[in-house]
C-alpha cells in the first residue's frame, strides 16, 4: 500500500511539473521561403515558440532570423557580412538597418510589411541610439546594434512587441 501511495504521489508531482511548462498558443511561421529571388540557400527550423531561419543572399550576406512568439513577439534579424567594418560610424549602422529592411521587403509581396519597419528606422534614426531599445509606440520597440571583428561584421535589428 505504501509503495502504491508513493507511486501515486510521484505521478501527481510529475503531472504538476508538466503543467507548469509554458504552452504557447502560436508557433512562428517562416518569413521567407526557398526559391525567392536573391536567396541562394535557405533553412527554417522551429522548436516550440522559437524558430531560426537562415538565408544566404546572393550578395554574400547571411541573414539569420530568430523569432519567439508566445506572451510577446520578438524578431531578431542578424545580417552577417565578411570584412572589417569597425571604422564605420554609428549613424551608418542605423542607415544600413533601414536599407536592409527595405531590401528584404522587395523580395516578395509576403515581405512587403518589412518596408514599414525600414521607414520607421529611417524616420526616427536621429532619435535612436545604437544598442538601445527605441520605443516606437506603447509596447513596441526597435533596437539596432552591431557586433564587429576584423573578419566579419554583424548588423542586428530587433523588433519586439510586449
């Protein structure tokens, strides 16, 4: 009897632990697809509320998009290019973020909304600071940043909604 109660208690604890796992209503969808113009390699992986989309553009730019969709939405675009760009001023990175979002918006009608983000970055660029969240409106932020090395440079654009 004692072993049965112990087993039942263990089962209840296990089920309670499983119920505390966060269940998300939505899963991220791919933003792009293989075969679009200017995409030379493509991969999309999803696990629960997170995904990683990897795109090699014909300009030798590797674009990685991390998405998380659950209680809030967060999309991180990482544009990696070969070469040393450590001497570039902060203002150039903000301008390039705007330009890259507009370029992505032209790949197909499905990405047209990315132009809006590029336009927002361009319009608000004088107010933005590299590496800091910028509030576009209540609960919606944009952050532009960069990671630099002598071998490659990474432009980060993070779109988040609480």
